[in-house]
C-alpha cells in the first residue's frame, strides 16, 4: 500500500511538473512596457494607438477608442512610476539610465471611461495556447473592475463565449486594486483564438467610471503562446502558412517566398526522413538548388528562428 502511494505521489508530481514546464515554455509574441512607444510622461497627450515595444509578428497595437462626446485629449496618456511586475528583459528599457524611460513608464485610461473601448489588436498567427499577462492598478477614484470580451474578426463583433468554461482561470472581469497587481488570463481553451491574425482583446471598465476624475493603469502587457508546426504542399497557387515554393515540379532551382522576414533554417529531406542538406538563409525570399537531387519527392522544411514556426513544403524533382 505504501509503495503504491509513493508511486501515485510521484506520478502526480510528474504531471504537475509537466504542466508547469509546458506553461514555462510559452514564447513571447507581443510585449508593451511603454518605455519605447510612449512619450516619457507627457500627461494630457493622446497616445492612441500604441504599437508594441516588441512583436515577433511585426504587428500588435493597442487602441483606446473614445465614444463619448466631446472627446478629451487626455483620456489615454502615460506617466512615470510603473510596475516591475511581468517585466521582460528582452528590451531593457526599464533601466535606461539618463533618460525619462528610467522612470518606468505606464499608461492610464482616464475617466469618464464608461463608454470607452480599450482594444488590443494582438494577432496570434503561428501560435496556440495563448496567455495574456499584465500589471494593473487604479487611482483612488479609478474604475473598480476591468471587463473582458474578444473578437475573431478584427473587431467587427465581440463575444464572451467560452470565458465561463475555463474554470476560473479566465474570469470575464478582474477587480482592480489600488496597488499594482498581476493579471494573468489563460486563453488556451479558446481554440478559435489560436493562429488567428484577426484576434482583438477588449478591456472595458465597470464602477467609478462615469466621473471626470480617476483612472486605471496598465504596464508590461505580454501576449505569449506555443508555436505551431504546420505542413502543406506549396506551388505557384498553393499557400502553406504564407509560404510558396515554385516551380514545382522543379529541374534545377526552386524559389521559396514567405511573408516573414528574418533568419530561416532550411532542411531538405527525402521520403525516408533522411536529411540531405541544411542551410541558413535571410529574408522573405530565397533560392534553393536541387541539381544534386535524383528524381522523386522531397520535403523542404523551413524553420523561422524568430518565431520557432516550422513549415514543411512538398517538392517534386523531375
């Protein structure tokens, strides 16, 4: 009995460690620490839109849309004295000595915010198991809660479907405290969010948000996920995850075209899975010699070093 208990305990521990390790392997997709994109605490200046300080997809923007009239210029601005919660060292902007960025900038959504839309345009192309994390606090008169919804069509329609099915890891709202706190929203069960170039996350506020004083504050927003491996047959007309390979069939050289900049590792394999060649290329387009290959079917595997995404393209050699 004791032996069985020890085995069960070990298995449970292993499962927990595996789960935690899986979350730990999430890759950074978008990140705002506002120390590059904001304007060094120039309160009263309308900042929207703000592009991500870092984005592996070369995209990502947050927009504060005002609905009420008349518009107030300072409805969305920034200040110094942000949070260290969820800071990522990938940029190093929180400690830029000798600049205003050393004060650690954050952004704030000012009242009246009852009719405003804080929209995060965060495409998840090539990624799944999406996790949103950020630091937030409110001023004494700031809104008491942040209420969530999402869009799968670039903001045309919004929904809360699936939030209650996540078991509490993603509530439909978060109570905001008067001190910086971490908010982590697990979207992994919302499979429609995976690999979605049109994903938008909306934050609205509730309580204490109709007056003209008070604000909610945000800092160190991260969007993370697991990279997805995809396969496909590409030719002049076929498109596998933004990749095209032509001519196909080929005699001597093939051209590979993608939508992603950066360094790529290119591997050619035969039907037995044996690696025939490995090379490293740069940019969206490159050529590959197939002169040394015998007639037959091969696979050109392209791995993006920036995103970790691997695309497998079927090649026919004449």
